C-alpha cells in the first residue's frame, strides 16, 4: 500500500521529517558507541606552543617513527609493532627558510625527512640513523629553470619532487633517498597529445593551465580510504604502486586522460578513456560535468547534468567493464544507502528523500567519486563537494570558515581525515563485487569513518574550539599498521599523547 504525501496533513509531515532527522543523529552516535576503538598507548610528551608532526610508516619492520618539531628542535620517536617506544633521537630544527616537511625516505634503520624553502629551490635533509644514533644533514640546491611544482611525494620509501617544464610540458623528477643520494630524471612527453576543455590536442602544460596559470594535483594513496571532498578534484595523482605513478586529468566532458609513468626507467604512456557517449540533443542538451577515480587499475567515471547521471567502469586500456544510469525523477537503482547531505560534520547531516534532489544538488557544485575496498567488496561514494564559505555566499561561510590558502600543511592521511570540515557534501554509497557488479549488501562502516565520528565525539581533542579553527587538528597523526588504522592525538587535559586503534 502506498501513502501519497500530498494527502498527509502538514503537521504530520513536519513531525515525520523532524523525527527522521533526530533518529539519524541518534543512530550515528549510537553506532559510534558500539565502535571498537581502543586507546592502545599513552605517554608523556612536552609540547611547545608552535609545533607540527610528521610520521613515517615502515611496513617491512612494522614500526612507526613520529617526528615532532617546534621552533628549536626536531624529535624522532620510534615505535615497534606494539606501539612501544624503542628509542628516540633529536636534532636542531633547520633555519627559518625551511618552513615545512615535504616528504621522507627510509632504508633499514635510517629515516630521512626533507624540508623545503618556499620556492623549493633549496631542499634540506635530516637523516636519523637509529643504528648509529647519529643525525646527518645535507642541503640540495635546485635550479628549477622555467619549472612549476607539480607535487612533493614519497613512494616506496623514496622522496620525489616533481615539476612541470613550462610551455614544453615535460615532467622532471628530483629524486632523494635516505642515504643522501640525489638524481634527476626527465620524462619526455613531447609526442603526447592531451586535451583542453574543448577536447583539442595540446601539451600537458597547456592542458593544465587552460583557464588559470596555477594548477593542483590531488594525491590519492591507499593509506586510508579517500574522502569525496578530496576526490572531486579534477586532476589527481595515484601512488598505490611501488614502481609507477598514474596521473588522471578530467579537463573535458568527453574522456579522461590517464598518464602512467614507470619509476624504474621513467618511460611514459598516455591513454584517453572515453566517457559515456551522449548525443547533442539528449537530456535537454544540458552541459555535462565529469570526473573520475582510479582504483586497482580500474577507472570509474561519472558524467552528469541536472537530468541524468552515468557511472561507468573501464580498465586502463579503455575496455568497458560496466555501466550504470540514473534519471532525475527515478530512484537511483545502484545505491546501497540513503542520500545524505553533510555540512561540516556528522551532526549536521540529513537525508535527501527525493532522487531529483541528489542529481540537482551534485550539479550545483563539483561532482566526483571516491572508492575503497572493504572485506573484498568495492564501496563507491558518489556525490559532490563544495566549500561552505562559497556555498553560503560569504567570506566566513557557515559558522566562520577559513580560506583554503590558510589551512596548514598536513600529511595526506590527516588532510584526508579532516577534508569534510569546511565542505558541503552530498553523497550516497554503492557496493560492488570484484567485477563491479552491483550488490544489494548493506553498507558497513569503515575504520576511517569511525575515526571521523570519534573526532567529533572526543571533547579532549576538540578542547572547546570550533571545528573551523585551523589549529584544531595540528596534533593529529593517522597511520595504518597491522591492517588497523591508528589515530594519535595530544590530550590537552592530562598533557599526554594518546594513540587509538580502529578496526573494520
């Protein structure tokens, strides 16, 4: 039996809507209380007012090294697989020209961190050798002639600074290892044709700067499930392989450019993978928004306008694996959860009941996809993300947001964790098997989502500050060890550093 809403009294509708919202919030925090988070370690740690953290994971030795730096020194603490402290080393902080840690390298018991000047023309390395109990320092001068920084990144325990040669479009790799070794490699892309917004062939530099002199590649790796807020970026760089990086560009609505670079010989290959084909007059002739996400060498593409949403899955040769479609006025046939709208936090979250609300809302901001694996299944989160300050039409946004440029530097895992804090996000979750066939399985909560809830619930971490305070999460670290996720944070009440474990 179907009850038509138009015949329901207005008072009943309002009560039903309010009850559903309250029930949602109650279930969220009821679920939080049942999560198996555990404080596995607590230790005294004297912290200066100005401080930052950086952690390095060693999967071979199952150990973690935490670097804590203040205005005077850098302290490194090494933890074993049980998160017991093995030993520590300290050394003077580099001069003020070096503002932040860009990345790391590691071999055996030698852990190196790399600092960069603002223009990246100077790189300063500190190598903490736990075998000899010595700290070695070294400075590298980079010319960076007619080059723009693409990314600073650590892959397979080697630190890379990647630049783009202006006008030509080649990529240069500055390579640093933990023993002080340094090398440069140039990836020749002169024969490759990328696409601009109109789909015309251009070099990589022109493709990235067609509407602005600046560009940004969002890093995606498998340290933690990527958030939708990060995944809505059009240009991404994936580092889930030890010997290859993959860059994806979604600059036009027709296809995704996939650039693969081999880190052994620095050869490159380019493949343009087509989006779902539509004719000019279909779906009211409205302009499409597109994006993509790469996981396990499978490319998931989204193509949407206010009338329709397509989701396609292909391999890296462009062979189509599966295609899904949802129309504005129909229930989304391949979703496994409600459609949610979240503004900055779990507590500010509501269910969108009409399918057309979902397609309309994601087309009002930046559509995207993120995907991760859990218990052998693929969980794809589709939706959109928008800055709260922008969405509200004011400089401060809802509750006093802050500009992106003012956000301090974080490691990828922490950046990923807090990425929803200044965003309006609309999303639903879909579950697929290993061949990307849709399943009817219920959506299970990942360890990453449990940590997000934990951060909102834990008053010692929040310490009475608003979620928009840019220093709120400066003491956080997040890392994966022994198949569990671990969150580290400073407890302001008892002046101890605490580490919590979260399992699936």
